């Protein structure tokens, strides 16, 4: 099913908005604690609870506007709901922090597993969006699998050794920026493998 065209600014707002709102809410209430149902919760956990419905609304809006969701969007939303729920249930912020490690780790395993079979999972997911020869997809998949593995390890080290505020900042800004820049550099480096589309007369 082909996704319906949608305003790119609106699409970006729906994709990035929930995470940015989580960051802003956390900054505002990070020093506070809240008693809910007789249990005391930190500002971080309350901000996490606020993220879950925001993300679900954004995902629903994306689906309604475009008629399609990527597997990555669905998987990430599922992880946020599951680990956000575990964070609230056990009143332990480490569950939500581990979510990032698991998401990046799963992506690394999926991409690496495909490579073991001589296939590019990335090509299967994004082949229609970026016409490129199979050799190029294999190179990109290998590099991206290593990048996801590195991000998973980095997340584990950071949340276990640094402050929650630093982790939230890196999770919101640094990890996504690093990933986008990495992909941009790789696509530029793999220009020779791109397939040029025939020009219309």
C-alpha cells in the first residue's frame, strides 16, 4: 500500500513532537515528585507516562493522514508503550532507559541476521525509497548494523553512569542527530551504487 502524500513539516512534527514534548515536560517537573494512588512517582516517570498517549495520538494521526506506518514506527511505538508501562508499574525509571538499548539492539540483530543469510533487511524495508544496487545495500546494512550496536552499547553506558538529565538530553537530541548524520554520510559515500531513474521525456 502506497502512503498518501502529506505536508513534510506536519509529518516531521508528528514524528518528533512527542519526544520533544517529553523532553520539555521532564525539564519542567524533573525536581518534583507526584503522589498517584498512594504511590510517589518522580518527575521522570510522570513525563514518561505523558509520552505514551502523546506518541499513540501522533502515530494514529500519521496513519490517518498517510494511510501507512513503517515497521520501524510501529515497533518503536510498541517499545515505548511496553517499557513506559513497566516503568510506571514497577516505579523504576531504568526500564524506560533500557528501552533505547533494546530498540537499537533489535535493529542491529535484525540487520546482522539478514547479513548472515546473504540478504539486506534494509533493502527489503527501504528498497522502494532509495533505488540502489544490491551490493550497496549490503554495505549500508553492514555499517548500519554496527552503528546500531554501538548506539545500544553507548546507551547502556550512559544511563548506568550518568545523570538522568544528561541521558534525557542525549536520548532526545544526540542519538537521533548522530544517526541521521551517519546515514547521510553513508548515502553520500555510496553514490556510485545508486540507480539513476530514467528521465521522463
